[in-house]
């Protein structure tokens, strides 16, 4: 919970500072872009999930345009007949052709009789994705979730490495009238 409060405070201060220095209104640059992912986690099995990316401001306006964004990711990894649920909060730098992210999150697993026991581990995420300018080309992403401390009793490795693919929708700009 402390981590989430810290992230919210950092985002508020950075948005406020950018808004004070901006030449135009920051709300015209805010966008929302959700997508569903499917892929494979090496050494585990298939994974699936969703991502909601919110663009906060532009880093570079010329070609290619570069945006700073925050991303909430939630996905499931199959491992030995069980689902590991991963939630992460990432800082993203993205253009129409690539996306780089770094963040933190946790992984949870239920186990035991009637799956009433829960275990949780903290970790860091690193994400890199590429695509072409065509909207019909899927994005290809490589994601790593490194466990803090390097050990979790429900996973034999200190990290999850996943290859993902997804199609991105056109960003939705809620504060602009087009």
C-alpha cells in the first residue's frame, strides 16, 4: 500500500510540474489505450492478460512522436497447473513503433485445500515492444518480471520472461473534442 501511495504522489508532482512549465494545456495530451495480451512465459506456459496505458505528456513532438505514459498491467501465467496472477505499475516511454517500460508489481498464487491460502511476492518489471506503422501488424513484446530477493517458493526461477503479442487500439483522448 505504501508503494501505491508513493507512486501516486510522484505522478501528481510530475504532472503538476509539467503543467506549470507547459506552453499549452496538458489535458490535450492525455490519452487512454487499453489492450489484451496473449503470449508464452518461458519455463512456465501460456499467459494472458490486459494492459491499460494512460499517456501523460509528450516527450518529443516531431517525427516520431514520443510520449511518457503510465501503465497498469494485470495478467495470468500458467505454471504447473496453477495460475500466477501478476499486477504491475509501469512508467512507459512510447512511440508509434516501440515501447520501453520499467516498473514494479507483485505476483500472487492461491494454493492448498480449496485454494484458500495465498502467497505473494514483490518484483520489478522491464518491458520492450516493437511494431510497424501499420495498424494490422501486431506488437511483439518481451517482458521480464524479476522477483525481489530472487526466490519465491512457488516458482523455480528468480524471474519470469515472457514473449507477448497484442493489437493496440487507437488512443482515446478524453479531454479533447475532435
